[in-house]
């Protein structure tokens, strides 16, 4: 299906020659990051043969992590970066890290890439794709110092529950990506989903609860600012990978 005008306009902004170089990690025709319906079903079921990286030597995700390792910079990542407000605020406050932001919406990635370039941020990379596939097939094991899952879609209908991020298979993927002592930080306004998320991680003995990560105004997501303005409670929890 061709991209709609909304997406094309956003992507056109990235080609502005007056902006600094882009750090958007374009997966191109990668069957993992741009799966069709049939491929998604195979990925979910893990039916053989599973897709493999079409060209590991040119994979932008692997290059991003290799560059961070060569520079001795810790990598932190965000699952579902939305419009990038937290990613940009956090990357600006911590120039010593490399921040890896994954967002499924291609237009949002294009806009956040442009916004980060206008701010002069050189330590945040944006990937358009599904976070759980990036974690499983692209992110090197034991390479991440901190993972943030902030205001994930609660998928409130029972028939959509399988789409919620905080399920055992995804917790396993985060555990694999984290370094020993690495942290998982979560936040949501949805009390029932928060209880479900806490139960999913607390039940894994390889994690231990730690003091919730506090985010200042510059690191609040767009959803969070909206919820706080409505007087809603933001539920927060953090865990550390044992070992």
C-alpha cells in the first residue's frame, strides 16, 4: 500500500539540506521491521523459517550499537517513542549516552528526527518499526543500560490483549537486551494495565524492584502532560536486572 500524503509530507521534511545529518535509522525493505500481515503472523508464532537480516553488514541498527560500543557510550532505548518528547528531553539531559528510540508510526519518526536535528541532538537514533521485533531480531543481547516503556497502548478490549507490551515474551526480550544491572522503567495512567505490567515483571525472579525513575518536565511525554492536566494519576515502576 502506498504511503499517504500525511506520511509523505513528514518524510519530505527530513530532506531539508539546511538541517544537520539525519540519525533516523531507515530499515528500508527489511522484512523484520516492515512485516506484512503474513509475516507478522509467522513472527508471532515463530514458525520456520523465520526471517533473517537481509544484509547484516549494512543494518543501520547494528551499526548504531556498534558505534556506541566503539565510543564506550551506554545505550538506552525507548519502546514506542510517540512524538519523541521524552527521547529528546532525555538525550539532551544526558549527552554521554546514545538513545535508541523505536516507534511504529513512520510519520512520527520523521517529525521527531527533524525536531531532534533542529535541536542539535547527535546522540539519539530513531527507528521506524515494531519494537518487539527490533528487540528480538536487531538489538544485541546485553547491550542496553536502560529501557523505557512509557504510556504504552493499554489495548483495553479483551480480544486485543495479546497486543499489550507487558506480556511474558516481551519481558523476556527486554531482559535479554539489558546489561546486568540494567533498568526497566515503566509508566502509565491506566491503573489496571499498570497492575498487569507490575505483575508480569515482578513474577520474573531475574528482575528486582527499585525506586521508580523520576522524570522532570522536560522528559514528560505528550500523553503524560495531557493526563496530568486532566488530574490523572501517573503510575510508575522500575526494575533492575539481577546479575
